[in-house]
C-alpha cells in the first residue's frame, strides 16, 4: 500500500475507534436539564459519583468505583444506606450562602427491583430534611431533588440515600450529586 495513503489512515483510525468506544451505552430518560443559571447570584456545585460511601460495606457484593461513578449490588435482599459528602460554599465574597436544593442522580438495572427509596440531608449530626423517593420501574438515568421552601444556611451538608434491593442480581449505578446555593 502507498505510504502516503497509509499514514493518514493510521492517524484517523484511533479517532474513529475512540468515538465508537466512548459512545453512550444506554439512553437517558430525557435530556438532562440545564442548571437554573438564570437566577442571579445562584451557584451550583457538584460532586462526582465516585465519592459515594456505603454505611455498611459488608451488605454489598459489589460497591465499586468507576470513572463515571459507583456501582452497587447487594449480597442479600436489603435496604442499605449510602452517603456522599457535599461541597458546600458556606460563604462567597463574605456573603453567607443559603442552600436552595440538593440533587443526586442514579440508574437502576431494574427500577422495580433495585431503587433508591429515601433521601435525607444532614447538617452536622442533625437531620434537616428528608424525602421519600418514587423511583420509575425502568433502567434509565434519573435524578431526585430536594428543594427547600426558602433557602437555608447550614454549617455543612451531607446527603444520605436509602437503597432497596429486592434481589441480589440487580444493580444501581450512582452518579453525581449537586447543590444550588444563593446569598
């Protein structure tokens, strides 16, 4: 083969392979909404899904971090708690930042059999908010949000999520969590 033709092909080939290898594996329920950046002075901060921690790691046969987040699979049908620390800028430019909302995203291999069922927010050791979760019975990416009626200032904020596994074969992929704050 002519070297003038071979070299450009060799340069383009990895780009073609890379675009196929990194294509999305499954569709999302809907396009992700853009953050509400039109609200003047609101700041959004996210944490990566590799920060999830199991309260009792022995309850899981799989609790593994990947580049995209964490995969969880239970050893037995159970209801284990998981936790993620939130980066909360308590002050920006000397102005106290009040928490507007907290959100996390996940995907279940079967939302009818493995799903998040409750989220709780903690300031220090005090529970400041909680929400029951109605999770769709599908295998798509979904986010759950807790929005405060009016923004509130805290010392710190942590997010806890109760998972429910009805079997030992289905998994839950845990992705980002984020907060919105404003002065």
